[in-house]
């Protein structure tokens, strides 16, 4: 019952309306591009189509004999492209020249996928060299995946992660401060349940963070599903066609699930931090002045975690050299949130004069 | 009496511990930006070399400069400086400002009506280009090949960050002051006193004063740190329209063309002055929101929402080909803040008139001032018990 009341206090229509407006404006500014312009231009469109076609024909990886079959249409396409070139024909939307160029490029990328061993190793750390050797030795670069799909997913979900942190903060941060300002604490602490209400409030905040995660993931997921990238769900992310190397042998679907996991961790951590700053603020502007650096720091961490997740080029990975640092970072933020939440709870429950705040 | 109220209101702001923590965090961020940018973009040894060389060669490029430079001891830095400065041309001699305008018209496919205004703006710029050509302003050494990096750090990144921080502080503190009585349940006592609702004038004055103070402190301390890291003593008199300073846009690279010739120190002072005006505008925005929302949290969230909406407006309007709306939206305070790196220049596609930012900033002071006055007047006449 008390939990329901606390949830009611959190999910205020005015704040929800503000969150929706923020979502619409931020979505327009940052999410529209990866949704509207995917695949973005040529030859990305042709590359996407080719990989989709090959995935349907050959499965998630391409074998040597399949490569021979894949080459069959190339002479005809090249001939058609040559004729068009000779006629000086203007380049159209579904131009055969793009198709020929894409097919030739894809086959070339497939042919040299294990040939640039030494070149790659020169600029790598020891752990990266080891990973590359494994990929080469175990022939793990046969996967089919369009070039742009990973960048698009990272671009889209990194902003999703930032908005999630923002939404959790905006929704949860004012709850305890409001109780302090409205003298509700005197009533709460002198009731039969007493200061144990803080446990209920912390629980309600975590539940609400979960709720906002589910809502946001449903909306963003629904929009993202419209791109049709789910057709590559089982394709490995280490692909000969995509220049980036990843630390783990995941498929695209698992990769997306890891992004969601990171978002959940950051949302949970932010909820804990929101509880802490809410308990320690005696007025709303102090609260907002705390929310800004928290959003800046946690949002930035969420951003760099999702951008280039598990790849050699990920900023956190380059800084630390630890494989999977992005998830560890998410776990750390989650733990920090829980510890800070716990500390605020402990401090408030043991404080002699409860009107002081923490 | 009013001064006493202003003092009391300032005390309320100063008694916020988080304010000082936030203030410190802003300074830490600014230092991080300076050091991060210096580490990744700026060649310190080259700047030191240019400084030492300028003492011998002078700071105006030309035959004499090259001759003196050639006589100096050979080094990697000397070779670089020599390559950058040998037989440089006065780019302003052949520059037709209208061509720059035409590039924007073509790339953005501006409709005729707006294209004519754009051409007109660049026609107005031509006398300045001729003046720059005559005065050899382009031959100003500035920091030679490192000019772009230093100028970008100071005016594009640091200045925008500092004004942004001060603007947020000014608006939030104004919202705090206006919501203070409601939040502390002192409304009834205050409004029943002799001063009564006139306290809002004291709040407004204190909020604006605090905005000015916070801007001066953040900008002053950051500038001191910046000047401690980079020695500017030898380049203050360099013209900001030096050939080494340029703007990169979708239409290509163009010179840093200001509406009047600016030595660096004058340009910095002008920018700081305009930054102060922008901070005051945000203080006024905070006053309007604070007057509308009794709940400070909702007020602060509304402020950020409004800022976000202002940020989105030009993109939305340009996408819908609503060019009149696009050009008007560029006068919004947040858009002016975003374009601060090109203040006092031609400003490219953003503007259709000379001194866009100056007109925009003072126009905003008037508009937000009127809105503040209207909201105050409304508050003075309404039943406060409701």
C-alpha cells in the first residue's frame, strides 16, 4: 500500500509530461538521423542489400565455395556498369555501377580477410594481438554483416542511454527533497513505520527506474525495429566486411542485448545516486545543481560505454586496455548508486535530529 | 531599503553550499578542457619558438620578416614557421565578399528573397574586406600555424563553456530566489509586510547582480588560468583576421572576417562584454520562469526544456524549409550562445544582417525585460492567496 503511494508520488503527470517533451525534442535532435538515414547514401544502401541477400542465401557466414557462387553476377554487373560509363549516363538511385562496385569490394574484403595479419599487429597492444591471432587462427572473420549497421546501432543506443540517465534523474531526484520541503518527513518518521519508510521509498525509486527503462526500451526498440536490422540478429559482429575488431565472439542480437544490459545498469546506478542527492538536498535548486554534474558524468560514461562497445576503438578500452571494461564500468556505476543509496538510508535512519537532512 | 533587500537576497544565494561546489566543478571542468585540448591539439614548443622569434622578426609578415627568420639558427620549428610564412599572399586583396555569400546561397539552396538579403549582407562586408587588404591585417603573425588551435580553444570551446555555465547559474539562482518564499512558507509574512510584493524587485536586482558576479568570477578565473598556461603577452595586438585564423564550414574554408578590425585584446573584451549581456538575458529568462512557476524544481526543468526547444527550433525550421522562421530562430538566446564562436563576424548562414549577435543580444534584453516587467506587474495585481 505504502509502496503504491510512493510510486504515485514519483509518477506525477506534470513530470511525466516534461519527460515526454524532453524525449520528443532530444529524439528529434539526436535519434531522428540514425532512424531516417539508414542505410545512409551510396554505396551503403547496396552494401546493406548485398549482405541481406547473402545472409538469406548462405547463412550468417560465407564459405569459400559460397564465395565462388557469390562472384557469378559480377562480370555481368561490371559489363553493364562499363556500358553506362561509356554512355556517360547520370548516376541514378539504383545504379548498377554502385552494385558492381559493392560486390567487387565485398569479395575483395572477403579474399584479404586473413592476409593483413602483420599490418594489424603493429599498432596493437599485446592483448589485442592475442585477440587478433585467435580471430585469424580460428577463422572467425567469415561473418556477414553490413558495414553501417554497428555504427548505426551504437549511434542510436548511445543517445538512448544518455536520455535514460536524464529521464531517471528528472523523474526520481525530487521525491525525497519534496518530502523534506513539505514537512512530510515529520509525519512519516513519527508514524508506526517510522524511518523504515526510506526503504520503501528507495524500493519505489528502483522500481520506477525499472519502469522508465521498460517504457523507454519499448519505445526506442519499437522505433529501432522499424529499420529491419533484426534480420541480422544471428550474424557475428566480427565480420570481414566491417573494419572494426571486437573482443568477444557475439552475434548482432547478443550485442544489442549487451547494450540494453549496460543501459539497465546505468539506470539502476542513476536511481541510487538520485536517491542520495534527493536525501541530501534541502531545496530544489541545490538538487538541480547536483543533478547537472551527475548527469554530465554518468551520461558521459554511458555514452562512451555504448559507443564502440567491446571494440578495440572504444574510448574506455583504449584508456584501460581491459576487454569488456564497458560492462564493468556499468556495474561500477550501479554499485556506486546502490552504495550511495544505502549510505543515505543508513545516515537518515541513524540521525538523531531527522530535520537536519544528511 | 531596496539595497538591504538586495543584500538579504544575495545572502540567500550565497548560503547555498551546492552553489559553491557547482562553481568549483565548473572551474575544474574548464581547467580539464584547457589541459585536455593543450595535450591533444596544441604544439607548445612551436608556440614558444614563434614567441621567441617574434621578438626578433616582429609580428608582421612580409619580406623583412622572412629575411630575419632566415638568419636564425636552423631547427624543426624554424622550418615549419618559414614554410608557413614565406611569400604569403594578402588574401583580402582579391577576396570578393559576395562570392562567400553566393556559396551559402548555392549550398543551402536559399530562396530568392533570402538569397538577396544574404548577398546584401556580404556586400556590406566588402568595405571591411578592402580595409583589411589595405591595412595588411592578414599579415598579422598571431600564433602562426597554431593560431587556429589557440583561437578555437579560447573562443569556440572555452568561451562557450564559460558563458554556458554562467547562464545556467544565473537562471537557476533567479528561479531559486523567486521560489524561495513559497518553498520556505514565508510568503504570507513577506507579502503582509510593508515591502510586500515589492520584494520581487529586490530579488530581480539580486539575481541579475549575482549573474554578473558569477560570470565575472568564472570568466575571470578561467581566463587567468588560461593565460597562465598560454603566454599571450606577445600576441595581444595581433589582428584576429590574420591569415592563420579561419572558419571551416560546409561551404569550405573562409577567413575570420569581423565587421570591424579587431586586435585580439579588443576582440576578447568585446566577447566578454557580449557574454555578460547573454548572462543577463538568461537571468531574465529565469525571472520570467520563476514568476510563472512557484515550484523551483518544475521551474528549473522548464528552463532546460525551453533551452532544448530553442536549440531544436533552427534544425526543425530549416528542415521544413521555413527560412523566415529559421533566420528569426537564430536570434533566440540559446542559438546566440551556440553561435558564440563566430560572434562579431559575418556568421555565415546563421545571419542575414551585420552584427547579428549584438542586435540579437540587445533585442533579447528588451524582450525578456518586457516579459519580466509584465510578469511582475501581473504578480503585483493578482490575489496571492490563490
